[in-house]
C-alpha cells in the first residue's frame, strides 16, 4: 500500500525534491445511446463509438489513471450486465459518456448499485449545427445533453444524489478539458484515501481537545488504515544509522535549505553543526521507518524522558518530515490525524498541503499570518526554505533545527477537517491570497494570508463553522473541488463566504 519516496523528481523553488510514485486511480468509462437509432441511421453507431474513443483519449492524456472502457450501453439488458462488471473492477470514479439521447433505463440500475462517484459527460462534437444543412442525423450526433435531465431525475428517484456533470464540446474546449482533469485528480484522492496507511505515534498534546480522533471513524469515513506505531521504532533506525548514510543526507539538507544568520529572535541561531548532524541522522531514521512500515503519512507527538535519546529523536523530526511532506508523504505534528488527512487530500490534488494555524493579525495591512512550527510542505515554498537552530521549541520540549519559509505567492486554499458532535467529520474550506512581504524570522513557517471581505469578518466566519485550530494550506483556488470530495465521502462541507 505504501510508496517509496524515490521515483519522480519535481522542482520546488530552487531545490529538487524526489517525489513519490504518482497515484494511479482506476477510472471506468461507459457510453450510453439508444439502440433503435442504429438501424434507422447507418453509420451513427460507429460515430458514437468514435466519440467515446476521443473522450477516453482525453482522460489518458490528462492523467496517470488506468482507464477501463466498458463499451456502449444502449438497452436495459446491457445495463444490468454492466453493474457486476463495474463493481468487480474496483473503480475510484466512473464517467458516463452521454453520446446521444439514451433512455434512463440504461442508467437507473447502474447508479442504484454504485458506491463510487459517477460523472455525466455531455461533450457534443460540433460547437453548433450548420442549420442550413441540418438533419436528424446531425441532431442525434450532437444530442449529448438531451438525456441529462432524464438521468438526473432517475438518480433522484433511485435515492441517489444527482451526479455532477461536464457540459461542453468534444473538441477545442479548454474548460471541459480542465473539468476532466479535475475529476481525474479527484479520483486519485479517493483512491489514496481508501488505500493509504497513515502512521500514528503517541497522542495529541493533552490540552488540545480539538485534535483527538477516533481511528476507527477515520477508517469508516475515509477508508484508510491507521497504523499504530511506537517511537522506539524510529529510535532504533536512528541508533543504527552510520556516517555513510548520514553524510549524503547532510549534503541534501544543505543543498535544499538556506542557513542564514539569526535576525531578531533571541531563541534562533545560525544552523549549528550539531543540529545539522542530528537532523540528518533523524531524517535517515525517519525515511527508513516510513519505508519499513509502508506508510503514506504520519501524525505524531511523543515527548519521551528528559535528556533521553527518544526525546532527541522525536523532537527533531521537523527537517525529515518537511522533506517527506514535500515528497508526497504528509507528516503532521501534534499527533493531528485529521489534518494529516487534509494534507493528504491537498497533496494528491497536486496543490501542496502544508501544516498551518493562525498566527498574529496585521491590522495595519489587513492580513493574518498563517503558519506553524514543525513539519511543512517544502514543495510549495516561495524561494529557498530556511533552516535555523532553535534553542527551544516554544510550548514543547527539546531544541534543534527549525524550518522557516512562506508558501508560494498567489491564490491559496485552506482545509480544516473537524469532528462533529455526532461523530462524523466536517470540511471547513476557504480561499485567499498569499501576498509578498516579510515574515517573522522565528524558524517557523508563516504566510501573509489575505482573505475577503476583510480579515476580521473572514476570521469570524471561519471560527463560526467550528474548525480545528490546525488546517492544511495549499496553492491555488480549489474550494469547489475539495467540496466535491467531501460530497463523494458523504461528509458535510462548507466554503467560507467571501462576500461583503
């Protein structure tokens, strides 16, 4: 179930990150039409099959998905025969290609028996008919949207949600192509949510009641398995690491991070050789631990006895975790499993996902700092990330290297996943802007987050939705995409209103 963090290379700012293997979701495609047309209009069936071939090629060109073509369903018998094939294929998402008008008996039994999302795709080949030369054949050739209301109505009658739809043209339609690509990324998220192994070490900081999670409910709602791990498993790899393993990692770290002189914070120092040595040794141990446990992510908090090797290791995971998060393995401090899932969702969407919370507000310029100590997604850093030696970790035991950067300037999306009173999960989502400007030189991440209509109103609206104090921070505006994922998981989701 796990992937080793060593396949695909991706540039993040100046440095190079070795990315995990891309997720390969399984996407099914079946077309629909009306069998009575084929004998009435010679060549129409072949044209329908050609349209489906073009659509499948679009999926293959826009994603790394494994696409399974289930052919054309044009009568109810074929629909019944299709259901067990779809179920047996272990799909993550299904496209129903609306090739021409089709009676809803070709769809009703299918949606009734499917537990994975079905997307209705209506992409007509011509942008418009040539009305001076129009014919019934031409109309049927372009009749892709004709059955959409019928299919929507039968979905409702089957007790199912009305499917999402893509409406556009088969050729030269960037908006439709972008929607196809979006659903392929969603399929990757859904695939990894139900197949991932997320490690868990220790417990949330006792005072943080919003952090606590029920591992069984995480499996119930997301599908992933929570692997309960022990701190000594990382410590054992730390103890066995030698210079032949540590020295190359030290070079990786120094190549990836900048190590400037301290500025204004008295607890920060220029990176010390001893802290670099510890960070590199812990990184070796952490990567071996992730590989040995076949983990796709980790949430941790473990203090260990004072002056112990366990405390040294568990308080110095920051650098290794930041590198792993950037490589596609979300690592979450303070044992926050829910935010680990939020980071996983963002990473599989290809938008980053960094561990964050709110820091002080700048009421002069109207923004709030969003960031955190601990691990972050260095793949979405603006410029070269910084390492500083910290003589203490505020609010936590230990000392060592801290990671400091701001995420890429431009649009940003936030996702908080909290537990509700009835034991379910709720997605709280917002969009804003990361804007250029100085951040505190504290060895922590911080981004200048601007949110509409103004910072006070935004913060009030966000808090009113009952989020956790942690959230995942990603690049781009993707609130609607994330809300679709929540919808497919049958979870509540709200996008914070940004209107004045």
